[in-house]
C-alpha cells in the first residue's frame, strides 16, 4: 500500500506517465529496405520551422536507418490498424519484414518510407539526435505531411475522422479519443476580469 503524504497525494514513483501518448509507426530505410516500428514517445518540438521529436530505444533496428539516411517518417494509424500497429511493436525489423504489411510510398525526400493505409503521414529530415542512457532522441524538420480528403473537415485534419490510437503506460493499454470538450485558446477567456 502506498503512503499518503500531508497533501493527500500518493506516490507512484518516478517513472509516471501522466497522460496517454500517440500511437505512431516510425518509418526509416534500413540497409536499403523500408522498416516500421511502433512508437509512442513522439512530440512536436518547434512551430516554425515545424519540427517533431521521437524518443527511440537504442536496441531497436530503426535508428540505424535514421542515421544512415538522415530521414524518417511518423505515420499515424487509425483504430482499425490497432493489431498491425501492435505487431510492429512486438517484432524486430532485424528479423521480420514489416514493410510487407503495408502499401509503402515515398515523398520528397525519397528515403523516408510512409504507410498509405495510415490517415496521416509525416515526412522528416533529421536535424539532430541526442543520446540518453537508454534512448536516442531524434529531432526532425517536417518536410511534408500527407492525408486524404476523407480525413479533413474544412481543409484541416479532423481527429474524429482520423480516429487515432493512444497508449497509456505502465498499464500498456490502447485508447481512442473521447468527445470534443471545448475550444482551445477560447474556453479560458471566461476567466478574464
């Protein structure tokens, strides 16, 4: 049983994950072949130019391709792709051809494989990598992003239509988006005096 502190909070240790992470499929060309791995540690890190960061365990096969070509992709699978996305996190590209599960395409960079079945695909040029004790953090400039008209509303990506997956840890469960709760940079205006 956890001990409660004086503020009524219970310690859950240092390795807490306070919110779900996006489920993505990180793509790279490794030794001339497209490869994909499941990845949740993904975040935008800059607005202009647009940049995205990915924390990847060094034991994975994919980082070698990112370093070889200085490119990678971040592909957003929908709920209907949950089993195949999970499979890409179970098996290694070192021993399994995961690209054969998908219709692979390339964009401007020619070396960042993307997945046609994913509602959103983001093509990146590697800018920087930072080594940490267990992971390497890759920062890429977003060169282009791709979707289909059916995933847009008013010319913008529609999260309900994309139906992305989320991952919670340490319970290792998949989730989907809930309902629209309010408009950002708007709902808080009611607190202005």
